[in-house]
C-alpha cells in the first residue's frame, strides 16, 4: 500500500448502532443472524465507502478511524434550544450508543476500505447535534516504524 491518503465519506441519515445478534430456528437448529435493520444500515455505509474508494486498493496496514455522529435536532425544541444544540452547547446524550455505531461502521467497511477491522488501532469519535444528520467517517492509513 503506497497510497497513504485518507478516505473520507458521509453516511446520510440518523446514526444507528449495530443490533445484537438474534437467534432463530432453521430446520430445528438454532441459528444466529444479524437483524435486517442492521444489515440495511451497514449496506448504506458500505455504499458510501465504495463511492469514496473509487477503485482504490484495500488498505492493508494499521489505520486511524475518525467518526463524527451527527444527530438530528427535535422539531419540538424551542429556537433557543435548537441554536444551543447547533452551537455545541447541548450534547446528544441520546441513542444510539457511540460504541454500537462504531461497530456498525467498522463491520461495514471490511473488504471495502480495509481487509478487516482489526486494522483499526486508533479511534476518534464524537457525537453532536447537526442540521443534517449522518455519520462523517475518515480513515487515515498509518505508517508504523519497524520494531
């Protein structure tokens, strides 16, 4: 991998966390499966990442993952409260959990941006309110010095 330029993209829509695996029965056998809502969201993430990669080779080394979760502001809030949220004076201590959203993004990027999410060695994650909800993602390839 000689191209160390970051990969950046935006996932539109309200941030979502990865759903817990469910257990179902197939031919009398218990089977684990990922919820349909999670699969759909991971598909949206994967599509945005594929567009950003634009034919670029997979990143094979360690990476820094930066994520900005941008939550919508409730219509029922006053103008003053909305302005405070946009200014960063009110933090979104609401669902979805940051770690669950991180997991959804990491899993969705396997074999699209990197080989496996085990390559993520540094993470920077924030949750904010924004006029346009979504998740801003930036992946920075890191060069590691030989030991």
